């Protein structure tokens, strides 16, 4: 196995954080959505739109919600 060392320029990271306070939002939204979709698939026993005999329920759509956390931007 090859080990790759990545050198991070701390000032560049700090500049990114200062310039775009919302840069993590789309990543977190995508991760949470994927987790919720996987949980629903596991609970129902079938993928979205999949027709199987053992299916335990149905998806009846969804709507947007806001996720509130204790993390605050400063």
C-alpha cells in the first residue's frame, strides 16, 4: 500500500473558510439525504419505485425541511 502525504497550506484553508461560509452546506445536505433514502429503503424492504411482494409500505412523497443544528457561523 502506498502512503501519500498531503501538505495542507493552512492559510489557504482559512481563506476558503472566510470566503464562503456556506461551502459545507451542499455536502451535508447530500449526505443527510443519502442516509435518509437508505434508511427508508431498509425500512420498506424495497428501493424507491421498486415492486416486490415483501414490501412493508409505500413512499408517498416528501417535502423540503430545514435542518437546525447547534453549529453557528461566526
